C-alpha cells in the first residue's frame, strides 16, 4: 500500500479558511433568505406608498442587495475578529501535526496529542482550492493545507489514497 506521511503547521490563515469553509453553506442560505425578506418588505412597502411596480421593484432590489452585502460583511468581520481574539487569548495557537496513512487509516501526531482515524470512520473528505478537510465529525476536521505539501505529486498521492480507502459517497475531491 502506498503510504503518505507529512508534517503540517496549522496557522491562523488555515483556521480562518476552515471557519469560512464551515460557514459557507449557512451563509449562502441565510443571505438568500435575507434577500427575499428585504425584497418582499421593501417592494410591498414602496408599492403600498402608491409608487409604481417598477419603482417598487428597483427599490426592493437595491435594498435587498445592500442588506445581503451587509450580512456577508458582518459575518466576515465577526469571524476574523473571533479568530484573532482566540489567538490573542492563546485559546488558539499555531501547531504542528504529522499525518501518516497506512492500511488502517490516518494517524495524526502533534504536541496536542495523537489520534487514529480508521478509514471507515471518516465522515467526509472535502478538497478545496487551499486544503483537504478530513471530517471526523460533521463539524470537526483535520486540516491538510495544500500549500504545505512538498509538490503536486504528493497531493496526487494523497488524493489517490483517499479514493482507494474512503467510500466514494463521502469524498468530494478533485479526480485525477
């Protein structure tokens, strides 16, 4: 069996990317909901004020877009502020972790402790532009930043190991 072993340093940048990744689906759904609610409220209000339908729709669209952008901006600012606060309070710090694979699964070794994750216990693996997220629960993942792999061949090797050992339904990765 092809093995993989690499040491990663998980930094504030990696923590921010992971948090943005986790909030992505919720933020899209919330943004759509905010857009619709604001559009309906402003559209009906402007129309009720005896403005034409087209003026009411234009006002509703402008306010909906503005409200949605404010929501997204607030989410970005609060996430960055929260992560920065955790780093200042030392609740989060950069740390180094070594991931090693074998026929049993993925093994993580760091100053925070060691863990063994059997291949069949992996909840999901997601590949993004910047990282692999190996989920051990629905909301907790091991992060493997792509910019810290030695080269593209190492990424291809890791991806192939995932495809070989993790059920296809739980993989959302680029296919070689």
